């Protein structure tokens, strides 16, 4: 049950970060889940764990990390398309 909640929280964080940054995230819902979980890792490494936590994910650092993750991914995707 914990894994399902972890994936749902990752998907919500990825969707929120995509909505905030306004970039198109490739991969649909799977891409958003990966962005949310990757963002949780990046945010945890850069900012630590503060704020509210759901399923072991600190929400504020994870959201900031997901925004960074999507921004970097969108830069990479733009450079490969040209």
C-alpha cells in the first residue's frame, strides 16, 4: 500500500510542477510520476527534508526539485530537437 501512495504523491508532485513551470512533460502520467519522484530525490539532496511529509516525501523540497527536474529535462529536449 505504501508504494501506491508513494507513486500517487509522485504523480501529483510531477503534475503540480508541470503546471507551475508551464513546460510540456514527455511521457504522460509515467513521466509525471518519474518527475515527482526524481524531484523528491533532487529536492531532498539540495534542500533537506522540511515541511509537511506524505509517504516519506517532504512536499516542499520535492516540489522545488520536480520543478528543477522538469526545467532541466525541457532544456535537454529542446536542444535535441534542433
